[in-house]
């Protein structure tokens, strides 16, 4: 299944690259612009159906868009090239307790790089790292994360070996959040010791201000206390 999804995602990415080039190298007429716009709409439909797991409809939408801009090129009204786009497995991990826009931003950044796999922290691991239990159980958090549009697949972490699901997924990229206290160099060495020498470790530098599960818990307490008064 993952190979099929990756192929469709690669098809969409190649179309997106071709459309960007076609916009700048097309004859500037309303008719041509309208056809390029129609192809872009088919591309957006393809992304939507891919997010639903409907690979057939998604592929059909890409094919329609491809036919439109190829027709423009055959008529000499557009110039672009088809380039193969690689699709990578991108792994992210976290507690994902009380989902907020910061989580969505992080997962969208992962989606920009490839197919996002999410490792959701186990309850016992959250207690170890944060000194408190999560507000939502691990199964509830897994259900919530799995339902998010950017996420290809979400799994629970391991209670003893945090690299076990990483080895099983064998990602091309591990994307760290801006607030995750993980040393990139140390993680790279640990990955290499497990045979994952080609896995790259990247970090999202930017973060959305005022969004964290801890801040939301504090804010909820303040709102509830003020409402009781």
C-alpha cells in the first residue's frame, strides 16, 4: 500500500513542478491561463482524494491535468519538462496531547517532505518524561492523530526502546519539532548503530507562538477558575 501511495504522491509532485514551470513559460493569453488554472484545480482534487485514500480518483485527476498541459505544450503554447519527484518516508514523534494548531503546523511541514509517519508516545513514557500523565490516553491520542489529514500512518511508541518503531518504519527523514529536546548528532549516531545510515535528521526551526499542550492546560484552569468565581 505504501508503494502505491508513494507513486501517486510522486505523480502529483511531478505535476506540481510541471505546472510551476508552465505558468512562467506559457503564452500570456486568457485561454491558456484558464487551461493552466483548470489543471491546477484537478491537481488540488488529486491531493484531496489522496488524503482520503482514494488512489484511483486521485490518479485520474492527475491524468486529466497532465493531458491539459501536455496539449498546451504540443500546440506550442506552453513549455515545461516532466521531472521525477522522489517521495520520502518522514517520521515525527511526540505526545500530541490536546491537539492544537502547533501540532497541525508541525505535521504539515512533515507532509511537505513526504509521507508522514507519526509515533505517538505511550502513557508510561509521558509520565517518565513530563512527570505527569497525559490528559488523553495513548489510544485516544493515536485515534486523534490518525484522523489528521497530513498523517499517512500513526503508531504507538515502544515502552522500553524508543528506536524500535523507527527501525520498523525505516524512514528517510526524521523531523524534530523546535521544542523537542533531542540532540541531532547523538540521534544520528544511534540510528547508524541500528543500520539506519541513510536516515537524515532535520528540525523545524520555527514554531507557532503560544501553542503547547502545557499552556493550554494552564489556560483551561484559568478559564475554569474564573468562571467558578
